């Protein structure tokens, strides 16, 4: 699986790990990772440790996730981004919407 | 024939065999398997029968009189064209060479004598599977080709419509060079340019998320807003807010548009920049030296709600011969076989090495080719040179009415107070109003420039009390505009009054514009007495106003500007 999702024991935190190229090919898998969950988690962590590349459709997917998690009230963090991936996030100024570390 | 019983579907099988006994034996076996049989005694008969009846499978004896099986196989395959008509050679030959000849002549399989009914049945079945597979592949190929043609045609029509909209602007101005793939629209790339009524140039290089039709659909409304608002004299901030709100409203959540917008004023030699999500553009100095990046400081268009949208722009001074170089992410994101990106550093080296501006695009493309062997098809490049204002004159505006209803004798006064000055730009409304004066239309550009100049002087130096000396050198330029934003946000008192008076004069008429502000005023004679060379970036405004209008005076210690335009009788 190129996209893995884990819900914490208390059900409050959803962690989504993306591996390899994060582009349109992962669209369905990424949506499946957070849609149709029994309860909406309080926070979502997107772990990009093993993501090698990220394109603009991946940015769109992050926006969909943010929208699903409550839009402006959501708590979505993007963690472990490589420097290349971080550059792409920075050009689009996604740090204004997501907590990126 | 029903697809469900495809397994036992009766085929028509041609049997060509010169031996009557063998022919009868084979025909009996094949018929027993439920197939229809055609028989031929030699190759020539077999070819003729094939041409007439088009059987599904052919059994061919290799050695026959008149025409042997090899030649018959070649002719049958030629007649069959793209469809697969399996040929099974019947042979008593056993040496390898002969069997190879069977296959080379177009045979798909062979069956050795004596004939085994079981093996023959199995082979016919296997050949039928192949035949069907080939038929399916051909059908799907044709279907794909049809869809593809259909799609290309749709794209062609969509592009033709879009080109009418997109190229309504001034991309063909002599100081603009651009490079874009003809179907860039379907990569989501968008390039727009248009003159404002005051002769400034608005430019947009945008990139929608994704590819294909979804990437293209947002382009039309974006272009409409861009051209509509630019033509009406709205500034970058208002246009940006409107574009963002429109895209936010119509696009799905995961779609947005990265964009870099410029407002180039060749008159005042400044450029206003807003970059949301595009790669750095560059301000290239006229004589080599370090390119100045135009960095993305905002989220792309179509993501933030209107009340959260940030329309803050940066203002940079321009000098003659300097150039603005913009590019799409297709350049820096081009990757080699190892997924290494071309990147910003390589691009900057190309920019630094460039000696002849005219060759810059070629040099960038060469560097991309050298890096990867093949550049992406979504590379957009744009190069705008800073020229004297008259070289980039606005296209004439075509008015639809005859001018009979033009008002000739009136006056109006507006007073814009602090809360309004903070968030509202009254210039487009004033300009719209003044366009009704037909006699002034020939001077429209000058009128707009003067009005813009008077208003920004009243706001910046008058109401906000900013010292124009701050703009004297390029370094303090940025802090000037930062201070302007801060003071405007904090503004709680002050006003700008605009008084317009139109009256008949001889056979024509005249317009008198008075702009008054609540500021401290300035020493008019001292500023106007400065030689042009010393006025640098700050004094240009007043000179511009004097040059473009018929008469320009300052009263009340510089707090009130009075400017006159006049026109002759209308033809």
C-alpha cells in the first residue's frame, strides 16, 4: 500500500502515510484513507517521510482532506517532508493553511 | 450469435487439400465439431474461396498443385488485412526447415499427418481464441482512435473559443516575448496581458491544478475578470480579489490556480507584483548583475474565502532596459531519469550566463534539453522589457455609442474619507464617468494617468504623510510601500476631495479636475524647480502631470492640485 492510514487507540488522531510519488495516481487511495471512517478524528497527521515528490494535484488532495476535516476549524499537520517536498509546499504558501514540520 | 455460448460458436472453416481422401476425412472431423466447412483442391481455389466467403479459420496443405500452400497463405493473409485469419498448415513434412517455411509464409500453426481429431479440435479452438482477441484489440483500437479524434476536435474548438478571449489583450506588444505550447491551455497554463486605460500593463501568468479539460475550465472566467476589470481601470488588488472570489465560488475544493500578476507602469517606472504559488519570476537588470526574484508570498487563487484573501502586492522600481522574466513550473520541475529536478539554481545559472536577451528562451530550452534530453510540454516563458511609455501605447478603445448624448456642462464633487480610502479605490468609477465625455476620448490615456497620479499623490504624500524622498533610491523603495500599507491600515482621519467640472469652451469644451487632500502640503516651487535628473523616482509624478495636461497648478501650499484638459469641436 502506497497510502497507509492509522487511527490512534483513542480514535482522536488519524495518521496518513504516503509513500513514493504523491500525485494524481494516489487520488483514490488518499481519499480512502480518511473517508468513511466511523468517527471524525480531532486531528489528522499527514506523514510524508517516504514521499519523494509532490505535485499540484497532491496539493489539491491536501485541500480536500482539510475540507473534510473541518476546513478552517481543522487540525491538519504535515510532517517529515523532505526538502524538495517542503520547497513545493513553500512555493504555494501552504504553511498558511497547514502546520508543516 | 449469442456471446454466452461463444465457446461452441460455429465457425466457417476452409479446408484446402489436394488429396480427396484426406479432404473428406478432415471435412468430416471438422463438421462433427459443429463447424461449417468449405473445401478447395488447390491453393488457387482456396484463395478464390477465401475472397468470396471469408471463412474464420483456414487449414492449408503445404504441397498442392497449381498453387502451393505457402503462396496461398501469403495471399490469404494479404486479403485478410488487419483481421486475424488463423492458418493451420497440414503437413507430412517433418524436417525443421519446412516447418519454419510454413510459419514464415504466414501460418499460425501446423498439424502433422496423420490427423488426430482431438488435436485438430483443440487447435481450431485455440486459433479461434486468438482470432477473437485480435478482433477485440482492433475494435478497441478503433474506438480509442475515434475518441481521440473526438477529443482533439473538442480541444480545437475549445481552444479557438478561448483564443478569442485570451488574445484579446496585448500579448503582441513589441516589448513582450512569450513562448507557450499551443495546447498549454490543456496543461492548465494561462497567459494574459492587457493595458489599463492609463496605459499601464497588467500581466497574468497562471497555472491551474491538473491537466486536460478540468484544468482548462477555470481559464475562461479568470480571463473574463482579468480583461474586464483591467479595461475598466481597476488596480491589481481589486482584480485579484474578484478573481479569487470567483474561482473559490466555481471550482471544486481540490482545484486552484497558481498565478503571478504584474502591473507595469512604464510612465512611473514601477512594477507591482503579486505571486501566489508560481515559481519565482525575475527582474533582470539591464546590464548583467544579480536577477531580483519575484517570490511567491501568497496561497494560489481559489483557495481562501474572500474575507481571508490577501491582496498585498510588492512594488519595485524599474529602469529602462530592465526585463521581467516569468516562467511556469514546467521549467524548474523538469526532471531527469533519476527524478532529479532541473531546479532554481540551474535556471539562475542560465539567467546569469545570458548575454543577448533575444536568445534567453532558446538558452533556457537548450539547458532543459541538455538536462533531460526532452523538455516537458508545459513550459511557458514570458519576457517583458521596460521601454519608454510611448512604445507601448494602449490599443484604441472602441465605443459603441455615437456621442450624441455626451454631457457638456456639469460639475461634481466627491469626498472620500478615511474608512473609504482604506479599502476602496474610486479611480475606476471616476474614469468610467469621464469616459462619457466624448471630446476627451482621444486623450483618455493621459487623463487616466493624470488622475491616477493626482489621487496617489493626495493619498500617499497628503493623507498618509509619506515623504517622497523615501522613494529616491531602489533600496528604500520597498520600505516606502510597506509603510504605505501600514499607515493606510491604521488610518482613522483625513479626506481626499475630487472636484470635476466640465464646461463648454468655444466650439469644444474643457474639464477641470481639482484634487484636494487633508495633508500637510508641500513646497511646490521647490519640487518643481528640481532638475529632472535629481527628481529620481519621487518627482516624476508632478512632471508627468504637467506634461500630460493642458495646465497644472498647485494651490493651498500644495494641498490642492488643479489640472485642465480641453478639446476642440467634434467632427
